[in-house]
């Protein structure tokens, strides 16, 4: 999720795409800062961005040195730079480094972006490891019961998923051309070219096809799960790494109001702790979500990647307390948590799932000091301080007087994620997508399939989700996640989370979908 840009640490493309600093040009290998710079108060902002480019190891090294020199301002600026550079998962996890390409069973040979001609193999390929760390789109769709619907022509055709995304900021590193990325992805995995357009009315002059990794992830995840659906990206302005999370999120309200004119499903992978927002900011987002509900638009939002703790208002470390994230805590959204998926790497057959929690060294990129850049990779979930329990959550065991989240979940583990591809930093990469930034667009795609199946826009589906969860069909429509938790440790502070359990829980909600059963039920239960 892109909370702190529900991004990971920049371990930059390493965090998302499993490459080390050695994969980047020599110019990006910044030499250590000299002592005068370490004690200076002037080396911030654009100067830092220009200096470090994608080199997360240099950032971590100099952040430690600045901290030891007593320059907490510079150390903080470096940490902010790190978490701003690669907005991918929320925080994104760490992909494994692959070798040469060996085409998977359901994958065509790679093609050069936009040319259809054979391309050189990727510098990293999560599918060809001795123990693969990702699933092809076909395997992923099979695990979640989507493929039988695809085989019947339920592909999302006639439906449109809307993705509000931040426009590239001036000087932002690690951008790719989403048109080339999609062409390559389609060639790799035998997908049809999507009906894809970008709306820049809220960000005039923004480069429409320069995609950061969050943008790339959202687009490819929706396309992989609902290959017939149209995709509309709405760009919002981004003033760069100095922007606070609450400022970013408030900027999404106009995009939410624009969304009904473009499509019927929205996926949003951004958020921060409720305490980061003023009452006015919370009200603006809630009003925009009401606007969408009234127009039969479903809004899926990632629950966060910092477990029971709150995603940070700024900087790197989560808030060391139990706190829900907004806008995922709003009762008008479908809040989506994270799991770790186990499925066959041959057939995609589902074998099991646990709550996603890879907190600690398992989520810290190689070469990055875990004390300075720890990644808290666990499903966001808990109870809202801002919103009371909505009617659809009444009589659900485990939910008291406050809005509980998430509602549902899907794979968020970077060791078991959906294979994505892109040309980032000049390198062709195939790597696992993850974080609740993956889970949210997966659910948005499922709703698009359900809209096509039903022949209408289902809109606000939460009451239907909870009705199914309380019905005798629950264990056919959902995979009930009953193991794992979202407890994390921040420094020396342990934030005790919640445990997955039978039925709904504040880690994985009702669980992950078996779409071939769930979608017909949604069409039946969702109010007209």
C-alpha cells in the first residue's frame, strides 16, 4: 500500500523488483558524504534526490553517518527521500533476485516493449527461481477461482476500473513508460491489450504515461485479474517528497468525485493513521465517498502494511500504537487486508493462506540497515476511532461499537505475489507485486467481473459481503483465514495486534475470495 506513499522503503527498485544497487548505472553509486556535508543543514530536497537517484544503500549509509554526526535533520531528510523514491507497496516487500528467463507454462517469451519483438531476458525474474516467489496471472486467477469465470467470458468486458494515482514529480527517479510496460506484460502472459486511458484534468501538464511503481502495480494487477475491463487512470498533482501523507490523501477527494463519470469501480492504495487527519480532511474524503456511493461506484481501499499500528503521517516509522488507517476505516469503502497465499506453481491450485506478517528482517532489503529502514510488512487492521460501527457490521462476533477493518483480504506477500513486469531504471524486471497495494486492485478487478456478471453496477457491496459472510454459503465463497496475526515491533515497542480467527477478524476480514462462488452470490445479494 502506498501509505507513506504505501510504499516500501526505497531499497528502491530493490524493494519492489528485487535488484541491488549494482544493477544501476555507476553514476548512481554515490560516494560517502564528507564530514562538512554530514553536519550541514542545507543538503535537503532536490539536492538529495539528484545525488542519490536509486541508490538505497548509499542513502542508508549516509543516514547512519548523519545520525552519528548529530545531524538529525539530514538523517530524517534521507529517510524521507528513501521512502518517497519507490512508491510500491505499502511498504512493498523484497523480491528475490532471479537469473535468466525460462518461459513459464502459461507465458509467452518476453517481447520488447511496444515492438512485439523478442527482448533480452530480465535482470530479475521471480518465476525462474528454484523456489519461485511469485505466481503468473493464470496461476493467481486459478487460486482465487477467477479463471473459471474468465473461461466463460466473464472478463470484465464492458466495465471500467478507475485508478487515482499521483503524477510523477519533477526529478522523480525510477519511472517507467506504462504503455511499454503493458505491451511487455501482455506479451509475456498472453493478455489482450487493454482499453487504457489517462485523465490529467486534475493535474494539467503532468506526463500521463510516466508511471511510478504504485501506478504500474495498480494497472497491471487490475489487467491481470480482469483482462477485458477498461482502465482509467486519474492523475493528481504531486509536489514531491516533501508532501505530507494527509496532504496527498486529501488531494484524492477530487479524483473520487470525478471517478463516477469514468467507471464503476475504484481502487485506492493510499492511506495513513486516522490521527494524521484533521476533522475537515476526514470530512472531505467521506463526502467524496458518499458521492461515489450515491452513484453506484464501488471503492476498494488497501488497509495498510504496518499491522495494527498506524501508517506514518510523515517520514518512515509507523505510529507505535494501535490505530486504524484512513480512508480504509471509512464505512463507505471496501477495506482490503493482506494474506500470504500458498498455491501450486504448476497449476495454480489453492492450497492455503495465512495472515500476512513478514515484520522485521524478512521485510528489510539486503544491504539496508534494519534499524534505520525497517519495513513493517503486516496486514493493516483494527478498529476506527473516527467511525462508529456501520449497520452492515451489526451482529458480527468480534466487532464492538466501532467500525472494524478490513472487510476482506487477498495476497499481499512479496514472497508469494502476483508477477509484474516493467522496465525500471533501464532494466527489464519480472518481480512479485505485494502489500495491500496489490490486494486492493485485485478486489477491484473482482468487483468489475461481478458487475459484468450481474449486468449492472453493484456499487456499495459491503452489506452484501457481510450478508454472505453470515450465510451458509460463507465457506464456499471465501477462504476463511484462521492463522497469523498483525502484531509488529517498532524499535523496542511491541504493538500487540489481533489474531486471525474463524469468520470475520480484524486482520483479514472475512478472508480471500473464491470468485466462482462469490461473484454469483454478490449479484444476488447486492441491492438494486
